[in-house]
């Protein structure tokens, strides 16, 4: 069972890629929650666009989801997860739980 983190965002430095149609652009995920992400990318998007995000959460483990862009500032954008498979949601929850545990164990 995952931790209850309403609104909690994990600061991460994950690589990923944004995809729209045949276009695939690398990105850097700055932070992530169960509901959304903030990332840096050179893909040209505008508020309201829907794109696919693939995040590498561990070697050979990825999470794929659909994002709706909620803000764009220069090369940084924020997106709300609007579609994610159950398997990827579980993988994302486990990744976030591991981040919480590693933060507490360092103190």
C-alpha cells in the first residue's frame, strides 16, 4: 500500500521523452507526483495539448502516461496525468514510495 501524499511531489532527475505522433523529444523530469509532472523539454507545446510521456524510473523500468499540458514557461512545462495503465500507475506509486523511504533513511 502506498503512502498518502495528496499534493506531494518528489524531486527527481529522471530522463524521459515526450512523444506526439511520430515526434519524440528527450526531456528531463524535474519532479513528479501521482497526478502530474514538471519537466524540461524542447518540444513545442501549448497549454491544453496532450502528449505522451515515457519516464525511465529505474534501469529498464519505464512509466508511460498521457499528459495534458497545464503550463509552459520557456523550456519548462507542467502536465497533469490524464491516462495511465494500472501497471504503470503501480510502477509510479512504487517509485514514489521508494523516494519517500530513501529521503527518510538519509536523515
